[in-house]
């Protein structure tokens, strides 16, 4: 957590990135398998056989900034509450692992995104669909340039990559950073802070009663 805060201070990670990474770490601590372990193994195997490693996902900072930029002020405040209190009421490790085993085409990260998108619809677009398009385009380019390619992707991205395979994709558009919004009015800021403070206080009260 300290490392993420340090990155935020150096403007290498935005507020969404800090909260989202912290929440995923909380979920990962409940699972049998560490998320992303397949990529570590793939890298080690590539090094063993002298293979060339090409990172095919969109840079995480662009993904995080596009995600945060698409959220309204109210959704940002609501997201803060969601992240803090969902982490307190996570399903048991057994339930989490059962959910993943029951859904053959979904990995942990995709499952989390799907659940969160019920409250924040824009998450599916930037965290999943846009990355599917980017990875599909990047993989196709690499496949055309090399005779033998082994692609390792998250299970939740397989169907999206297939869907976008050989489709016209404007990669440059997927790399555009959101234009900073003009300062929100003080009234809107105070209203959002007041609303989320009320919700957080209620959550603390309810949790304390349990």
C-alpha cells in the first residue's frame, strides 16, 4: 500500500489506480492462486527457451486514467465507498474459489470487473472491452511479423480477443487520454462529499452493530 501511495504522490498512479489495486489485493488474498501467476510462469519459460517477450496489453496507466476520466464526480465518491466496504464484506475464500470454478470462461479480475460494473457501467468498457480490442490488434500484428507465437492472456479476455480478431480497430483512439475537466462547482463537490460521508458513516454504524 505504501508503494502505491508513493506512486500516487509521484503522479505515476491516479486515485482510481490506488483504490482498485488495493481492492484487488484484498480479493487476491482470499484465493488459492495468486492472480497473474500465469504471466510470471510464461515469462520464465520464455527466458528458458530464449524466446522474445512482447507485452501485448495496453499500458496500465492509460487504462486507469481513461477509467477514472469516464466517471462522474458522484460515481467517484460512490466508488470510494464501494471499494472500502466491499473489501470488509468479501465472500469467504471457499465461496470466491467456487465462483471462479463455476465460471469456466472468467478469471478473478474479470469476475471482479463484472460485479463492479453493475454499479459502475463504464468499467466494463475501459477495463475489459477496450483492452480486448487493443490486445487483439497487437496480437494480430505480432502474429504477422513472426512465424511462431505463443500468447498468454487472462481467461476473461479470450472471447473478446476472438470477437475482435481481424476487425478494424482504431488503436490510437484507445490510447487517448481524457481531457481534464473544468473545475467542478463548489456546490457539487460539497454535495458529493456530504453524500458519501453519510453513506460511509452509515456503513460504519451497521458494521459496528455486527
